[in-house]
């Protein structure tokens, strides 16, 4: 019996050692599994498909191996409703793609966090759009922009130079007209071209002045009016109409027709942006063209209508704040901007001292882009930003002679006030 107990004790001891040995062998995989768990998964949502940020996602994977960045595409038609529902519930993606209006709204509701620690890296033209009360709430992404395409061969034939002031631009139109060439194509059947064209001179002569730096924000708050402030610049802009360069018949011309006029050499200039380049080249592969910006009364770098196409914000309720900031920090480097731009060529960066090698069709706006002079006033109008459609339609009436500048601005101010009052109720 005693011998049996000794044998039993020996067996138990051996079994314990064996189990301990098995446990020891399993410790390595367990540790490895633990290391895998250390890789934090965070989610970014965007209304553009993944191929629009593929290079940027690859860069995050390479530079931040501790982070697994999951991409979520949500169609733009449902994007805001889905994201806002999630944020209201205290959930949602860790990194939120937003526009200036929703960024302002989410900041005020506490859905996204203050990321002002990155603000000094960006130009005012980008970060002001995504700031609330002087604090940055979203990174300004690669911009979209719109300027004036011009036919280089027509310009060379008539020995014309790119203008440096609005007066020189008017003279340019007159020379073209006198030589039997339509100066400018415009698809004014849409409200957008008239809206953007008229704002070009305002940006140069009014909004760019230091004393008017906060005008757009104050306008969106109902503290300022367009009427009495924008009139002088816009009355000067109407010379394009008074001298017959922008004509009422353009109200029957759509975007594609205007594009065709420019691409086929029927018009020397056309207002549009980088997205039109491929279509122009498809219609006329041999066309040599460039772009110049909107100019003001005084010589300068000029301005392009445009702004950040997307802003990247941090979900204030996320459990992974450190990892979110690591990704936003990487985006806020020249390497990060280059990665984002590589899938969105034609835009410009708001990160200071970052320049991209732009296609030859944008040589004449290089100084404008370098200066960061890409701006869309309505991006700072907050809840009133949707009034731009009314603005554009009223300026269609200006083109047809049914409204004066003062009447158009007064009507827009009234609509803006209604929107602001409606939100306040």
C-alpha cells in the first residue's frame, strides 16, 4: 500500500511537471497573442471610396505598425445621417471625415475634440474653415479650386498676357472681343458659375483685408450683412456684364456646353477646376491651356475659389485618443500630405511650405497656390452656408437685368437671417 502511494505521488508529480511544461510551451504563443492585441484598431469613415485614400492608408500601415486603420465608406447621400446618428449615441468612427458646416456643428455639440496642437502647421486659408472660437476641430484636407482656364494658343497668337489685375482682365476680354473671339464661355444655366465669378473680386478687394478677416464668421452669426459691404467690389465686377462679356444668353448654356466651347476653341477662357482637365483633353487632345486666378484692383497673387474638400476630425468619445492623434499627426506632415494628394491630384495642400508638382495646366496659379489663397467664403457661414444657391440664382437675375447688385444682396441677407433665426428657434 505504501509502495502504491509512492508510485501515485510520483505519477502526480510527473503529471504536474508535464502540465507545467505544456504551459511553458504555450506561454510563447500566448505572449504573441498578447502582442497582437496591443495593435489598436481604429476606424475612419469617409464619403469617398477607399481608392481616394489608398496611398495614405498604406502610409499609416507602414509608419504606425501599432495601429490597424479600418476604412469605412459611406455613400455621401446617407453619410451625414448615419454619422450623426452614431455620434448622438456616443459612438461612431474614431476619425470622422467632415465638411466645414458639420465640423462646426459637431464641435459645438461636443462630438469632436479640439486638435489645436496641430493648428500651427497649417495656413489660415485652410484651418480657419475648420475652426470654432479660434480652436481647430478638423484637419483641412487637400483643396479643390476653381479659376479661369485660358487657351494658350489664342493668347500667343494675339500676344496676350495673363492679367495681374481685374482691370487688365477686362482689357483682355475687350481685345478678344475686338478680334472676333468669344472671350469667355459660361454655363450660367447653373447658379454656381455666377456665384463663384462674382465672389472672386470680393475675395481680393474685401475679404483679404485684415480688418475683414472675421467677416464671414460674423456673417454666419447674423452680425454682418453682405449689402453695404460687398457692393463696391460687386459693382466693379458687373463691368463684365455691362461691357457684354457675360451675356444673358449664357443663362441657357449648361456646364457641358460651356466646356465644349472652350475645348473646341470657340471661347478663349472658361471658369472651372482640375476635375475638368480630363474631359477637356478627351474633346481636344491637342489643346494647350493653362489657368489663372481671380484678380482684384491691385496686383497680387490673386485668389482661387475653393477650399478643403474634406476635414479629418477626432471623435471626442473614442477610447483611442492617442492613436487618433498619431494618425492625424502623420497626415499633418509633408509625407502625409503627399500620400493623400497622390490619389487626389489637382488640389493643393494647406500645410505650410508644402508644394506639389502640379500638372502644366496650372502653371499660372502656382504663386496663388503657394500663397495658400484658395478660399470659399460660404465655408465660414455656418448654418447659413446653404444660402449660396439663393445667392447664385439672384446673380442669374443680375445677369438678366432683373435685379441690381443691392437688391440681390438684400434678398440674400434676408434669406440668411431667416436661416439663422430658424436654427435659433
